[in-house]
């Protein structure tokens, strides 16, 4: 077994294991194991981005980790992703060796 194959296997059996770290979430109308993290996104925000605030506008950002094999084709930046019935815009998507790291944002006034 190659190292990359071992990583893909570990992603499913360990990191995105429903009994250990993840819960099932409805993403784009399909149930799948996913980890939703807002703490990591706060750290990334401090390091990489400047925040812009507008009066009366509320922005919620989440980071979703999901198996590429469960999700399908990686979403394009700007595309709509629905998580547990709530619409978000994809602001960044990275394939981390078979796990998608999706930065999602919802804005409302």
C-alpha cells in the first residue's frame, strides 16, 4: 500500500470517523460525515485576512471538512453550498489528500 493510499484510508477511518470526530450533516441535500469547525477559521482570519465590517450586515463563516469521495467534485469559489439546510457561499476550497477543506460564508442583513 502506498503512503498516499494509507493517508486516504486514515482520513476515512480516523479523522472523519462518525464514532470519533464527526457527525452526519446534510450537505447539498445528501447526508455525509463532516466536521464543522469555526475555531480554526478564526485563527486563519487573524493570520491571513483583514475584516471589513458594514453596519447592519452580519457574516457567519464556517470551515467544513468532508471526504472528497463523499462530497464529489470540489466546489468552485463563489458557488453555493448548503449545510444543514442553510445556504453558504464557498470562499475557499482545498483538497487536503482526499479531504476537502471548505471555507463557507453566509451574509445577512
